[in-house]
DNA sequence: CTAGTAATACAAATCGAGGA
DNA sequence: TCCTCGATTTGTATTACTAG
C-alpha cells in the first residue's frame, strides 16, 4: 500500500487533489513555510493514513498507475451554456464519489489506472473529471466529485477507444449504446451498489482477463500489510500450494494472484482484544514442551474449524474459545499422566507383551469405557484395569524354570518321534493321574536361550520313558475288543477325529442311546480308562456319516491350501474370503470333511479361486535389474529415510510408477525405486551438495518435466 | 515466529515359530 | 486352528535445532 500511495503522491496530481480523491483531507498537514515568499507547505500524512487503514481493517485498493493530464476530460460540448467565470453562483457541494468508486474497486479486487483531468477556465466545474480504467473488465469510468456531475461507465472494446471516449462531451457519451450514465441518488450505498453492478456485470465471465503483470509480488504484499517479507512469503506460498494456478514465476520473482494477496492481507488484520498470545497461553497450561502445546493447538483448531487462531505481527494469537478448550485438554492430559499407568510400566510390572496387555484391557473395560488413551506417543492404561491386570498376572512373574532334562510337549513328541495329537492326548490323561502328579509342572517357557513368561507344561524324563514303553507295548498288543474301546483307540482306527468323538460321546451319554461307557483297566498300560461299547462305535460312525456332504468336490479347496497355492498372507486371504462372503457370491463356502485330516473344514468353490486370482493384491516379485530398494538408497547416500520419503512424496513417485513393491534379498516385500527415479534422486543430491539455494528454485521444476 | 530438517520414539501391521 | 511371542518393516508423532 505504501508503494502505491507513494506513486500516487508522486504522480503529479496535486496533494490536495489526492486527498480529495481518497476523501482523506483530514490527513493533510499544513506546515508554515520558513520563507515568507512561499506559501504554506501542504503534505499528506501517509504514515498516519496507512496505520489508520490497518487499524480499521478496511484497505483501500490504490491505483496501479496514477497520472495527470493537461487535457480536459469530458470537455463541455458545443451546445453547452458558458457561464463565464462562475461568479455569483453558489459553490457546489463535494460528494466523495472517487472514494466510493475506490471502495467498490477494492471490494471487487480490481486493479485500475487513474488519470486526473485538467480544468479549463471557461468551465462551470470547479473539480475535474477523473478517468478510471479497469483493464481486467475493460471498463472505463468517468467520475467527478462535484455535485451534479454524472458518472459514466463505458465498456471499452479496444484500447484506442479510451482516448476517444475521454475527448467526447457528456452529451455525446450518453448517446452511445455501451455507455451507462449513473446519477447521484443522495445515498452512497445505492450509488455504490449500482456502480458495482455496472462494473462487475460480466466479471464472472472474465476471470482470466487479468494479466499476470497485475499480480502481486511478495514485496508488494509485504508493504501493504507492513509485515516482513518472510512472513508474507510463507503465507503466500502456503496459500499457493492449494491453488497452484494462482502463482507464477516471473523472472526471478514469484507473482501471486490478487486473490491470494487479499487473503494474506486479511490474515494481517488485527485480532479482537480478548485474544491471547500463544506463549501466554502455553505458560498457563501444563504441557511439558512448547511444541507439544503447539501440536495440541493445531489439533484442537482443526476440530473447531478455522478462525480461532491468527498470526498478527509475529504473534500467534488464540481466541478465548480456543484457549478454554486447550486449558481443559491440558487438565485432562495432566490427570491421565498423574493417575494412569504408562504401557512401558505395565510391561515391566506384568512381564507380558504390549499386545497381551492391550487385549486384557479391552476385556476389562465395560460398555463404552475407554481404558486405553494415547497421549503423544505413550499409551496409558486406566488405573482400574492396570490394577486388575497386575494382580492377575502376578502368577506369570512367579513362574519358575523347568528342572534339568524335563521336556515340553514338543520335546516329548520329538523324543517319541511322533508329532500327532495323540501324544498330547496321552499326556493330558497321564497328568490327571495322581501317580504322575510330581512328574509334570507348569514353568516359564524356554525358547532357545530365552526365558518367556508363558505358562508351559514340562514333563519329567521318567514320565516320558513310561510313555515310550507304553507305546512300544501298544504296538505289540492292540486294545482288546471284548472290553469295548477307548476314545483314543477309536479315533486311531475309525478315522473320526477325537474332537468329534468327544462330541458324539457326550451326546451318546445324554441321549442314553445305548449302554453307557464304563471304566476299566487297560490291559497294557494298567491305567483306568473309559471304555465304550460297540453300540457307541456304531453310533459314532452313523453320526459321522450324517455329517453334511462329507467329502468335498475335487475342485473345492480350503483356505490354507489356497494360501499355499497363491503364497498369500493369512490376513490377506481372510480379507478376500470375508469380502467374497460379504458380497453373497455363489456358491458360498461350505463345510466338508477334509480327506487327510478327517476334520470338518470350510471349503471354497472354484469361483472363489478365480475371485482370489482377480482380486489378490499384486504379489511382489524379485526386483528387475537397476531397481534399488529404498533402504539401500538412503543408506548408500547417507541420508535419512525420511529425507527420501519426503522427496518421493514431492515427485509423487508412487503415482508415476517410480516406486514399486518387490521382494528384497531377504524375500520380504519392500519398496524399490525405478532406475530413473534413482538417477533423478542422485541428480538432486548432486545439486543439493554443489549449488547454492537460488539455483535450485527454478532449476528443479524444469528437471522434473 | 514460522517453516524446514534430522534424529528419535512409538505404534501398527505382518510373519513364522511354537505350544495347547 | 488359535493364540502369543519376537523380529521386522513401515508410517507417523515428537523433539531439537536452524535459517530467515
């Protein structure tokens, strides 16, 4: 603003005239001249004018160029009455129409050029007509502040018309079809509204007409708002990020669309008095770091919507509403920090993993209760849940180590060279017998050299030895049929799973279908076991036969087999299955008996296989030649991975196929960079290392093309 | 005071191994 | 088949610091 005001004052238009133009005659300062031959010195208090404008929040858009001509604008026509020197006629009132016009142009955000005309002696007018040309909408306005002087708005087809129109008389102007005469109604607002309408009539159709020359540089805006260029630059660039078409590079300088400039000027508007500075707010609040408070502020502001904080003269000021919310949030967070238990502490207390604790907390919390809260990056557990879990897990911490030579289930299975579920079942049985009670126990699990707090059963060497001899004896002499059969033996011989047999046995007992199972001494192991009569065997086989379509059609397949075929992750396949089921696609997955495991399993139709083929996420392959993994790249160039991430985001590497997932050397999916991308990044690195900042600005965008 | 950079911290997602 | 674990990768928040 200062620049344009300076231009205006230096344009050759007399200072008094400028003041009249702006309806700002109160800013004229008269200083008595020291020389008595000279008149008083009249000057315009530009500083006061600008600061008042800033205070009031209403900025006048000053002309792009202002000049004075020695010619009369809209001279009197032939038929006009000449009234001599105008003596004896009452001086006409002044109406600040120019000021109103400038206000209208400011509202419409239009740039304009001002020309002040001369007065001639034989004219009635005491004030000159001004010519205002608005290039973006090709409008020409003739305006005069003197009472009774009409205002004319003309549409200009060619630039040559401007001079032509200026030389005509008012009467001639009125006759022209593309000229509108605007009369003073006595009310500034209606006059302004009419003027605005005439000027902006087809403004919407002409948005692009505004030439880039009229756009604003950073300095232009900075001088308007009286804030530093850095602040303005940041604001402008931030806005321009959202409207890339609103910023151009003109030579060395950036130029911004007037809309952006206006927005920034808006941002510099003073804020209400009850707003509080961010630092004052932070000092009253209870956050450890200033940055934390700043992050919270941004988060809260986002939920509130805009307009609750504003930077004014290097001060980030917050609305009272925002401040209250931050205060409440800080109190809430303080309470969490003081009373709740941080996750790391919980891990130490219980000796369990974070996932484990999380699951228990979720179980512990009631309806709608929120027992887990993340503050910053620490997870806090509600005190009640924490206490409950700590109490419940004290047993884990008390877990001892298994005695030397004792074996876990896996160990027993390896010792017997039999990894079937049968071993597990046998151990289960043995551990219920009092005889063996001291030969097994629950201890902490050992995984290689590591002690893990999972209660795990370990079995003594003598128990294992017994099991071994038992199995040898069993092999020699199978169970006698005259006693009936045990469930385990039946499972082994019938092919029906022991889980199903248990289920059938329960139904058999409840329904009293045949003679009940009776306890007896096993001829080989001398254990007391339950023996089931032949009727039960028959019943079990019947139940088994009744199971829905016991064998799957040949092309139906289980999820796990499908997983092996497509090399898909568990979760990926599960998601695909869920979506298949969710869409109610036919035929639906159906339970069948698995030919090998003899268990009932969910089988999926061949349609699902095709569904997976078409919907599966593209499975990574080995990287083609020349592609480099992200990790290798940032490590090789001694850059942080975030640096790389940022650069890739900037050039939209994923969008243009410069970044793809391939298998890395470990066989895991990882992101790889296209050779071109690598070349570009290396070029970038070279530039960053070797050239000053200024070269980077313009050069890189070209390189990207 | 803002915006940018780098280092660090944390958490979510995922996988295979092992036990029940 | 389900669960838990540690290991690993990846994404994002926090922190510290700097230039302008």
